[in-house]
C-alpha cells in the first residue's frame, strides 16, 4: 500500500480543516 501517495493526494483534494483533522487522527494512531 502506498499510504504516503494516497494520503498526499487526499490531503490535496481535501480542505485545510479536514486535512488537519485527518493529520491529527493519524498522529494519534501512530502514537
């Protein structure tokens, strides 16, 4: 799976708020 590629494209199409929320959830998951 290319998570970085998919996440990058999704982040681009998403708005900044949604991207920030996803980023926060992703960081929480990694932690």
